[in-house]
């Protein structure tokens, strides 16, 4: 029905957008392959483990700060194998205005 009634604009028919989409997909697959070969695990397992890493924003009477959850041993192992430095525990720190 979408082919017969052309009610909405279609932007993905432009050649440069199609090329950009293909390149982004290729880069994503390359990243997945690098993670799999460097860590020796599947992308699903690596993503599941690294998705447990969170950034929390906390506010109180003395100010606001952002803190990363503590790294688990599997997360540390992934970051070490990928040669990525571990994130800082406290990302930002803003004292309350006086």
C-alpha cells in the first residue's frame, strides 16, 4: 500500500544517503568483529556485560556529581583485552552555588 499511495516523503532514496547508511553499517559490523576477536566472546555476551555499566547523576545540598558504577571483573577483563582505559569513578563534580 505504501508503494501505491505515496503520502510521505522518502529520504533514503538519495544515493549519498544510501552510501552513508551502508558505510555506517559496515563500520558497525567491523567494530563488532574486532570486539569478538579481541575478547574471544560473542558480541551478545560482550554487549550484555558492558550494558550493566551505568552513569548516575546525584544531587544534594552541597552540589551535583555524576558517578559510574563500579566495574565488575568481566567488565575489567573486556576493557583490558580491548586496551580501553577504565572510566573514572566520578565523571563530573559541581558544587552548589552560594
